[in-house]
C-alpha cells in the first residue's frame, strides 16, 4: 500500500470542550487554557499571567483545589470554581507486584477503563501510559489487540494518568520547596494500551504538558513513544513532540510481520525502514529502539537475527529484545533463554546494543502486551449505564 493512503480510524474521541457544564483545565495546552479563561471573562492582558499561575499550581505542585491557589484573588478563585474543574482519572483498583511494579485500573468518561503501570528501577522509575481504550490493531501476540471496544483517550486522560501516578507515589513537591532528585517517576513510555500514533494530537498535547518546564518537567529524552509502524505519523513525532521513538518491529520478513503486526500489510518493512532512515533526531547520539518480541519458533532463528542487522543498516538503532509475555489463550510461547541470548549475541556482534527487557509485574498481568482487563468491565459498565438510564432490554 502507498504511504500516502489516508489513515482511517473507527474510533472517536470525546470532544475536548464539552458543550455544557464545567470544563476540565487538565489536558488543555497553554494556548487553549488562555482562550478558555478569556471566554469566561478574564481580561486578555491578564490571561497569560493567569495561565502561568494556574499551570504552576496544577502541574508543578499537584494542587486540585482552586481555594489553595493563594496567589489568585478570592473572587477569581470562585469564578474558576464555578466554571472549571481539575479532574484526573479515578482509580478503580491498584495491584502491587512482588517486584514492586504497580498497576492501576482507572476509570474515564463513559465508564471506560484503562490500565497504567509503574515500574520502579534503581535510581529511576518508568510509567507505562495508555493512549487508547483497547486498540484497533490486532497484533496476534498482544492481549490488548483482542479487545473489541476502542476509543481514543483525551489529552486530559493521558496526562491524567501521570498525575494519578504521582498522587499515588506521593511525589508532588511541597510548594516552595525544590523538586526532589532522583524522581520516582522519571520516565514515561507510551507502551500501554493502544496505538499512540492513531491518537496523535491528544498524545502530543499530553506529552507537551509532561515536558513543560514550569510543570512536570520531564525531559523529552525521558519520554518514549512506541508505535506499531504508522508511517505517515512518524516524522510528526519528531517534529511536534520531539520524544524518543520505539518501533514494534518483531519480524524480518513481510510474510511473518504481516501475521504478527497486521499494519505491515499497509506499510511494509521497506516503507517503515525508509521512514526511520530519515527520522529527524535531536542529537546524533539518539537512537531508535527496535522492539523485538521473542516468539518460540516464529521469529527467533539465527537467520532472523542476521536478517535484522542487515535490514537496519544505516539506522542509529538499539534492539530491545522482549521475551514474550503470555496471556490466557495466547497462541505463542516465549523463546528459551538460550535462544534469546544467542539472538542477542548475533545482534550485538554486529555492533548494536541488544538489551533483553526484563519482564516486570507478570504476577499481576502488568507486563508488556498483557493489558486488557478493561474490556469486560467496560462492557459491564455500559450495560450498567444503560440500565441506570432505563434503556435496558
Ligand atoms: N501500540 C504500540 C505500543 C503498545 S505495546 C506498539 O505496538 O508499539 C508496547 C510493546 O509491547 C510493543 O512493542 C508491543 O509489540 C509489545 N507487546 C505486545 N504484546 C506483547 C506480549 N504479549 N509480550 C511481549 N511484548 C508484547
Ligand atoms: Fe495495538 Fe500495540 Fe497491541 Fe499491536 S502491539 S495490538 S498496536 S497495542
């Protein structure tokens, strides 16, 4: 298929601006917040400064209550309270793995639910954020891909996951104090549920908020977006977000990749590699991560390893080998440790770093590709909502 084919998506996003009722300040870009303040009567001359103040309360100090914003007048605080809310997704449940990994199920508008995972490591911690409820793509080894119900998350729901996690980690600094180092939540990976590049604008706006210097202040080098290969959106990722890129590569022939990552039928390996070859990088040292799930007898032979290094020649890359994480009814098995090691050695000898991703939180189904549980619950909630509204039957 041609790379210029239009992207069709049978998913919808809840509009950012709800027609009635208070608007959520979370998820708005600075510009959007400025317009919202002007619309409700803030003088244009003051609007930028007010945005700066509110922004700092919300994103630097984690404050959710207008009354606590003490550098704003009482009258202005009351105005804000009447017209806006500051809302993050609600935590439905939390599980903690024996390795310290945390998984939250959070509820968003419409009764939908998504999962968020926090992975603590030595001197750092990574939050794995979801960009969609479910995923329209159907990668055959991924649990999320078996979920039918799909909707795009809003920017508020995406950055809201980061804020919810900071709440639970108790990591908001005390106003006036210096921010602590190292951070518990120091990195973000867009590797949860969904294909981030099928929800580009919302993901971009949310990550801009995460990177804002007067807010959560995560460097663009600490944010990694993983895509299955939505080629037309790849260049925009560099230009409009500037974060690090990971690509779910997973196979070295179109025949195999077509079955594992079906989006390959639309943008095949050659088309994908072309886009990666010209991917603009902020610095020469920045490399693209090639994710490669190790599936026993499917994509893990020596030949695959040799083909892989041949294919990526000329692309500054690192290969992340991911031992397959099983889920109930999964049609694949994890490659043996010996096989993974041998594959990694071949890639490594060709000059590419090839770390093996350590499965984390497996006991709570929090590892890569295991996220799904929202489906059944979301369906139930829809039924419940219909019943409550007297629409059942
Ligand atoms: N939709 C995006 C990001 C989410 S998945 C993407 O596909 O890139 C994050 C990574 O986990 C991807 O590389 C994905 O292919 C991989 N993955 C999915 N299911 C997996 C499983 N069961 N075991 C190991 N990795 C898996
Ligand atoms: Fe979607 Fe990524 Fe899972 Fe494929 S691997 S189904 S793109 S979430």
